[in-house]
């Protein structure tokens, strides 16, 4: 049996918003497996357990660059919101996006080796990054990027600097921009139901199966409940099946068809998504409350 620490309880609580003792019970049942514990809480507590999972826990910006049919979306992280508004930091992120689009680096390491001079630092992107760390006094990293190039058109939407979307399309530019805005708001995980990653579908199926089992319904009805839940999930997370944010009487697919537009791909970046930000003394706070609960 894995030891369940206060920091593990704190991490699960931050992800799920579930009560601390429920988090401890779920971790115990899951033998310390964080992903499994999240599933257990979803079964017990319903959707509330997943609402905090997308909380932004790191700072930084998303930047975009498009020139003709070539473009890039880049996420660069820093430690504080204050630095994410720093002019030098913002200039660095814009340069990274332009370099990705124009030079097509294979990965972040290759991007770091490209030529760049800024604020007296250089001659590479990595040298500028290290120089800015020394100048600003805060760590920063290029986390990820996505590059597009080809015969299709590109549209992008930046919601401030924290959410960025790039859409590859053919057809109407306004419809493509609306689609990018929709993606930023509704955060689909794939274009269509068929494109939803298998691991996400399987996870949803497991959660639905456990909920159905707890309902006490006959096996045949429980199986239908599971399939219904999975199909509902697929519609909710696939772009084409989602109700269009500007007109929920039609789906995104119907909106695009009416505009004679085809969306081939999209990329959505949310700053800090999936990165846990340190919360000072939270583990100690959790430990104290767990101890108090045991003493009751």
C-alpha cells in the first residue's frame, strides 16, 4: 500500500476542488495513483470533481505569427503574472513565434539554437532566454509550439495573452476566425468524435461504467447508460458537434457548411495547462487539517 502524503492530498484537492478527506480516501483506494484517484472522485462526486482540473497554474503567454499560409503558435512560460507583462518577455515570445514559422525548427531545442539578438543578448534564442533570466530575475522557458504550412489558409485568435488558437482552413476567413474564437471558449479536444484520443474515450467509459454499476440497474440497462454517457461526451468535446457559441441553434459543423468552409486542423494552447504551480505552505495546511480530522 502506497503512503498517502499531505502533498498528494493537496495536489488532488487543487485539481478537483473535492473535500480533503474525500481526496485522501480516493488516493487510498487508488493506492496513490493520482489519475485513478481523479476518476474515483468523478464517480463519487460527479462533474464537480473535474471543474478545477483546467485551472491555470503557471504564468506566461501564448503568441502567434502568420505570414501567408505559414504560421505558428507558441507558449512561453515564466514564474509570475508580473513578468508575463514585461516588454522584453513579450518581445521574446513574439520573436519565437516568428522564428518557428519561418525557420521550421524540429523541436524546442532546435528553436533555442536559432539566431536571435535582443536586449544586448545573443547570438541564439537560448542565449537571449538566459540573458533575460539574468536581467529580469525570473526563470522562463519555451514550453511548446505548433507550426502550420501548406496550401491552406490560417486564422488565429488570442484571448488576451493566456489562450491562443490557430485554425487551418479553406473557405471563408470570417467563419474560420469565428471557429478559432469558439475553440478558445469551448476547448474541444478534437475535430470530430472519431478523432477524440482513445485514452480519453476509455477513461470516460470507465467512469461511466462505475457510475452505472453503482446505480444498481440491470446489466442491459447499465450497458446502455455507459454507451449513452460516452456518446454524450464525444459530442461535447468534438469541435464539429459542439453548439456554435454565436448561435447555439446550429453546430459548428453546420455553421462551417453554411459558410462553405472546411476546417482541417486546430491547435489550442492555454497558458500553464497541466503545470502545477507551487502554493506556499499548502501541504502543511493540508497536513494540519488531516491531522485534526483524525483526532475528531
